[in-house]
C-alpha cells in the first residue's frame, strides 16, 4: 500500500500519544491507589464499591453507637451496685434489730445509719450522667425521678417507663437506660394507722398480717366505703367494729384483752376495761406502695419511735422480706443490663467481622495490585521508548539526502 | 520535415517535462498542506500519435472521501457525547464530596443525636448536616446546569459554523459550475480541494450525504433528506430554536432564498456528528441526571418533613417542617400552538409524594373541565406505558392533587385553557437549589414521639401496653395547648378477664365519656376495635381519623383491675423514638424508579444516587469504546485516503530526477534539432 509522508508522521505521533496516555493512566492508578479512577472504568464494580462503602460507613456509625451504649450501661450498672450495697447494709441492720436485744438508744443509733442509707439511695436513684441528665428517669430526663411526697411521707417515682433505644445493627436495637420503675419498683404496701381517740384504752397495736390488713383496706376503698373504723364496746367484754359510714365489719368477744381484726391485733391497756361509751377510733391512710427507699425510711422512722408501740418489731421483720425482694429487683435489673452488654459485645463482633468481609471485597474490586501495576508501568515505559526510537529513525530517512 | 518535426517534438517535450516538473514542485510545496490532494503528471497522447502534453490529474477517490467523512461524523458524534460526559463522570468518581457521602453523614448525625436526644450539640450538628446536604445537592444541580449552558453554547456555535460552511460550499459550487467552463487556466483543482476541505469540516459538525452531479456542483443533504446546500448555489440555514421553552436549544432548518421560509424541525437523533452528540448527551444523560437529583432532593425533604411533624421537639411542641418547599413549584410551559391562556403551576404533593417520578409531565386539556396528566420525555411526548391520569377541574378549584405522580397542580384559572392545549411541566428539574432549611434552632428537631404510654405500677398481670406507630397529628393532638386533644384515648383499664379467655376493657378519652368493650379476643389496636364495634352497631365512631393518629395494644396477659395510661409526652426529652423513625428513612425505599407502569417507590436514596453514577459511568464506558472503534476505522480510512491522495516525498524526489533527466533529454533534442538545421544551412551555403 502506498504510504504518504504525512501518514508516516501521523502514525508515529499516534503511537507516541497512545503510549503516553497508557503511562499516564498507570501513574494515576498507582498514586490514587485504585483501579477505578472514574465510574466509567468499571461501572458495575464501581456501583458495588459504592454499596460496600455505604455498608462500611454504616457499621462505623453503629460502632460509635455501641460506645455510647456501653458508657450508659456501665454507668447504670455501677450505680445499681451502689444501691445494692446500700440495701445489703440495711438488711444487716434489720437482722440485728430482729435478732438482737437493742435498747431504745441502740435502736435510735441504727435509725441514724438507716437515714444515711436512705439518703444514699435517693442520691443514687437521682443520679445524673455526664451530660447532666437523670439516668433512671425514663424519658423525662431533666426532672428528678424520685421525689418526696409529703402527703404520703414517702419517696415516689414520678417519671415514666420510657427507654431510649440505641441501634447496633440494621435490625438490633438495645435499650440504653433503665426507667427507675424497674430497680426501684414497689415491693410491698403500707397503711398508716392512727389511733384517733381512745388512746388510753390501747396498750399495743400491731399488724401481724399486713397483707390481710392492706387487702381489707383496699377492699373498703374499691367498695366505696371509708377506710376508717371505730371499735365500740358493750361493756360486757364484747366489741363491735364498724366503719365510719356505719357498716358493721366485725364483732366478737374480747379474748385475753386482745382484739384481732383482719390482721390487726389490738392489745388493750392493762388496766383498761372498756365501757359501753368507750370507742377507739382508728384511721387508716390509703395503701401506699413502698419502694426500697420508702421501706428503709419507714424502718428508720419506726426505730426512731414513731408509729404505734411495738410497731418497730413488725417493721423490722417486714423489712427483711421487703429488702430481699428489693435486692432481687436490683440484681434482676443488673442482670438485664449484663445481658444487654453481652448482646452488644456479640453485635460488635458481628460488625467487625462484617467490616473485614466488606473491606476485603472492596479491595478485590478496586484496589491496585502493585505487582500488576508496576509491571504495566515498565511495559508501557518500554513501549514509549521504543516508539520514540522508531519515530526518530524512520523520519531521518529521506531520498533527498541521497540525490544531489 | 524531419527537422521541424524534431523541433516541434522537442518543444512539446520540453514544455511537457517542464509542466511535469512544475506539478512535482507543487506537490512538494504542499507537503504540509492538509487540504492538498496530490496531483499526478499525466502524459497525454496526441490522437494522431505522439505526445500532446502533460495534464495534472487530481488523485482522489470520491468513495474513500465519502467514507472518511462518514468516519469523521462517527468519531465526532462519540466525542460530542464524551465532551461533557467525561467531566461529569470524573466528578461523580470523587467519592469524598459526593451526594452519597453527604446523605450518609446526615443520617449518621441523626444517629448521634439519637444516642443523646437532649444534647443540643448533637442536634445542632444534624441541622448543619441537613443544610450541608441540601447545599451539596444544589451545587451539583448547578454544575449540571452549567454543563447544559455549555452544551447549548456549543450547539449554537456549531450551528453558526455550519451555516458559514454551507455558505462557503454554495459559493464554491457556483464558482466551479460557472468558472470551469468560462475561464481558461482556472485552477479548478484548488477550488475542489477547498470544497472538499469545507465538507470535511462540516462532517465534524453534522451528518450529511453528498450527491454529485455532472456539473461539478454538489448537493449536501441532511440525514432526514432536507437539503443543506443545493446544486444551483443556494443553501439553507439552520437555526437553534426551541419549543416549548426557549431555554433549551433545538435545531430548525429554514430556507433563505424564498420569501416564505418553511420550517422543518430536525429531531436530535437525525443530526449525527458533534451536534447530534451534544444533544444525545444532553437529552439522554444530562437532563435525566438533573431530574433524578431533583427527585431525590424533594423526596428527602418531604419524608423528613413528614417524619418531623409526627414527633415532639424540645419545646414540648409538635414538630414543624425541617425543609421549606415553598419555592419549589414550577410553572408548566405552554406549547406554542396553545390557544388558551391558563397558567398552571406544578409542585410537590407534600406528605404524599412517594410516587414522584423523575420524568417531566405532560398536561393536556381533553374536554370541558378535564385534563390528563402523563409522564413525558424531554420533547414533551408522552412516555409509553406511563399511566395516564384524568383529573377534573369542575367547580374551578385552585389546587388538584395527582397522587399517581406525587404532585399537585395549582392554577387561578384552569378554565382559561382551551381544548387541546398542552403544557409541559418539569417539577424535578433543577429544583435542589430551591429547597431551603426551615429550622435553625436545635430544639426544633423532633426526636421524641408526642405520646408516651405506661403500665400502672400496681398492676398484677404481666402485660405491657405498646404504642402503635404515629400516623399523623391532626385529630388526637392539641398543638397549641401542647397536649392531647379532646377525644383522644388516654387510658385502658382491664375490667375483667372472662373464663373463655376474652377480655372486657374500658377505654378512657380526654374530656369524653369512657368506652366499654366486652368480649374482646385480643387486645391489639384497641381504638380501632372501638371504632369497628361502633360501626357494627350503627353508631358514630368514637375516635376520629382514618388512619387513627395513634393506637394502643396490650401485649401479654393482663389481670382484672390492671390499668394503663396514655399521656402527652411532656418533658420527654430523652425519648428518641421519632429519631429512630428518621434513621429508618435511609433504609426504606423512597424513590420511584420509573414512570412506566404504576411503580411505587422502590429504591432507597443510596440506590437512587448509585443509579445516576452508574448510568453515567456505563454511558461513558460504552461511548469510549465506540469512539475508540470509530477512531480505529477513521485511522484506517485516513490511511486509505493518504495512500491515494497523500504526497510522498520519496516519490516526488524520484519523480524530480526522472523529469529532470527527461527535461535534459528533451532540451538536447532541441539542441540537436538546431544543430541539424545549422548543418543543413551550412551544407546549403
């Protein structure tokens, strides 16, 4: 085929340019460390790489979430440890009161320590986290969850049962906090009993079966009847108990100077002999749920001498039962937290494994194989040099050099 | 006589060889002239014997020239497409500043805010990220806009050049037709060279066919048969014009030499070469990418708005909109042949835009008070298989919702349109820049749900109350009072657990009477069950709204006497349940893939963006390989052309030697002829 001079130059130039652009491409790949310089180099691989990048970014976020979750859970757990140790100490004191023979002064000393424990429990229930929000407060984290209610003389949980979820994997969300209603749940109920009149007739008033008594009070309440009742006497050793609306609740004979009614035992005063005009008026408060703080407070109050005579003995034995239940609740909550930490750990492992898989896949799709790339580089360099040499040699030849 | 013969012969020979040398010289002169076609010295015989002279023959193969021009058209077409596609492809390859990374980082900031919902810092980051996301989308949109302007400029420039070239070719046609027969010594070859060069230039701009005629004039026809240059020296001009809106450029051919120019619209796929390439890129990649980004931006804004409005912010108020979409409705463009004068605006159907499509919409008035709406392409033609929605404007409403396409049509005067009027609406094109961020205070982000539920602490049973999802806030919430509205369910009390396992419950309402339900087999969606029972008894439904703003279920085994309460989530600042719903927006399908059939939303935001990137990527990849193939063919054809028409210096050098010798020999003939004459004269005395 006939070659024109222009064509020869053009061809030489073309091959130089081609080698140059191949060199440039390899150079770019090496410096940017990816085979895919722009999506058009491999649209399918690029789209897969984009998906992998999204998955990796999402996992990174989940790992950050898990750090936040861990901090929350550890803090809750630590606080509950403190609560538990407080309740343990209270229980020891209660055992001492029940078993030992303490004088009134001894009891007052125990009460002092119990008050200190009470304060500690309140502080822990109202503990704040690093951001200054109340940890055990459900959703309303700017308000103290445990507040003193003067009308019932007890600490009550005033927040809600909400829990904040933190996402660890696309399908796994774990609660980051405990609403205080769980660890500080009510474990029993109490009824505040007051002898309104006829105190001189009453020697001792004890509640031997508090469940029975609180049930009775609740029953009265749900039937719409008043909780307060009067004990009247006929002067002949019989008593009659009517509630303040006049409904008769019980009647019977006084046995050994004692009147028992729905778990309440009234021992008449030693020298009392009630006549027909005597009445003992008993008023009962509304049944109040007792959470651990309230029960410690109640025990302390009883040991300080409040309430009816002998009530401190009942309080102490109730306290043993209640404290056990309370500690169970706290430990149960801690177990819950522990379980969640375990799930979180395994989620983290899952995330790390997924990361490894994704990064490997991404590397296979997009990363430059240095061996391959450097070989390409050397090959293209050689080609480029060859093109240059061929170009210069061919274009030196001209017939005009030989024709005079 | 012999000597005269010899002299004549010598003279002819010398002149001939001189001419041959001149031709060779000319070839060598023009070695670097790209337009030059090699001329060969041809020795022409005298019909009566002997040499007549030397003529120059232009060495060209018209078929190869045609093929070469066609390969130029191919290469220019592919390059025209790549001209703007490649920069876009590189831009999309830059992952750090991509829209995808902005979306990811926005949703990540929502997750961080969810981890500590009452932290103002985290919330502020969410707002900044939202602004950043919208800014990035609008920057990208602006980049595409700039590209469109560049493409339109290129089209206009090309059109101007085409017109200039047409004019030149027509003039050359004239000169060749009239000149060759009249003027002697007229260098027709150089004019032909010029004309071929103009045609080659033209081939790089637009596709055409050349029709030869005997009179040495050529006719240049465009691909649809319309002539650009005529044999008789006339030519037609093309203009860049557009319909229905003047921002876009379409090509229109009109004849210059007649008093009533008829217009032919050239379809972009009939143009070929660079012009066709620009328009192919613009219509098939640039505008769709622009629209898809617009679709994504509007959907992100709308879904976030809806979700925020279902939540409660740090001021205990129901959430407001996060993004301001008030500047996004666009005016639908009238077609030129419309006779009425209605103004129709098309905007997003806020809160119900799941079926928003990434195509334009064609609105046609088909009858009194009826319009049809259908998805359309760039030229305003309806897309096949796209659903055609009929809407009625009876009663002259000011706004009509078209749920099938997720848009709303508004107009002050629907009735002012005439039958057959058509409008082309582009609700998602170049829209990202018009979306503003409506909140600036971090407290305005509604991460909490507006309602919370709790089990009464004294409950004996082992059941929990659960809040079903929030569907809206129009009925059960008193926004101004930051509390539940009258008539909203506020509590559930289990009256009895019957021996057959059914339950009797009482639902309490705010400021309303309690509703008792008996014999319930399950305790799911109690408010809906209350409505159903009322409907079965022919009574009005106690709870307003469909779907209900919220509903409650009791899970587990309750005991008689258990109660559960529902209240407005006042001060519930640590609640992140609505924030969780925000993050789910990233995982759920939110974008409609195509207008064909009645597609629902079936792509996530990440998939939508990925589609834009991979479409451009494949387009560039395919076009590059086609361009490389076309260039290979062009190179081959160029070689064939050069083989025929290119100058080879070696050949010319050889010719120089050959003709010089011949010339010397011919000169010698004259010398010899002279000497024989002299010797004859001497012999005679």
